[in-house]
């Protein structure tokens, strides 16, 4: 059985090439495969291997004070879901290309999975405000599953979100809008940007869909969650679709 982790952390990194080299060396040492992106704004990773190697890798990563608070979301599969290890230095760990979106300048307010599950059941937030779930992922990902009744946008790239969201501004003015994505990283930027654009009741789903599955299961969610590896999608029990059928 292989253990997979999805994790990201926004933090200022003044030596991304050095960090990338250290991460690659440690991942190779532990026999891990997957993708790691490092930028001046932080780190984003999807890795898989034996549980002991994953734990050792995270322990060393967290030994660096910049990454001691990184939170990993775990899942498992019968086969290794990655073909190789890729470690890259990028301008952003998730490309958005908009001013006012960086969580380094302050994290957008978030809602915990257990609270969102309650709001979904109520149809409103705790203040009685109408609830709208905003899917910040692209159309390929959405096709595998999303929250029931979520607002989905016809986008192929995350950078297209601002233009696709613009026609909905007036309709969302009186709503609490909860942005969500796979693991939380796109919500971090999208909702930070939205708050600066006048969406005063916009919140991010803490931990994204995978964090929601981990905390409360599939309440209010239909289908699976697309993931960026050979498993394709995970069900609410965080199992690969292929494994669920065996």
C-alpha cells in the first residue's frame, strides 16, 4: 500500500533553488515520487511512497522553521500513483497572476469543514445569510464531482477565474460565498483576491475538498475529487476510484 500526501504552505522563501535541491535529495533518499513546486511565496507538493518514507520526509521538512506548520492531507492507493519525481522552481506555487492575492500579505478568512457541513444542511451560514459554494477548479476537474448546487465556472486555467466570475458579482452580493478547490491552495489566492474586489462575505474552505472529505466525508458532495496523479479521482473515503471497485 502506498501513502500519498498533498500539502502546501505559503511562506517567504529567499532561496527557492536551495530549498528545491534539499527537497529533491530527501525525496530521492526516501524513494518518493510526485511533484514539488517551490517559489518565493512557498511550497506545494504531491508525493507518494511508503508511509515511513513519507513521515521521514515531512519530519525533515518541518525541521526548517519556515515549514514547521505545513499540514499534509493523506490518502492511500494500492499502486504508486506517480511515474517519477519532479521538483521545480516556479514564479508562483499556483499561478494566478493577480495583485492582491498573495496570502503572504494576510490569509483570507476560512470556514472549517464541520461548519460548512452544517451550513449546507441549513442552506445558510450561522448569520442566516444565503450560502453559495464557488468551485475555483477548472471544468475537467469539476466533471469528476463537486458540491451539489455549487457555482462552477467555464474555465480551463485558474488564471481565467476573475473574468469568469465577473458576470456573477451582482448575484453574489448578498451571499456568503465559500470558495473551494482540491486541497485549499487555489482558495487561498482566489478568496484573498475576492475580498479585495468587494466580495466582503467571501470565505475559503479550510483544507479544500480533501480536507473536507477527511473531516466529514462526502456530506453535500456529489461524485469524486479529481487529483493530479494516476488515480484520477478520490471518493469521499479518500480511496482511489479503481481501488474502491476492488
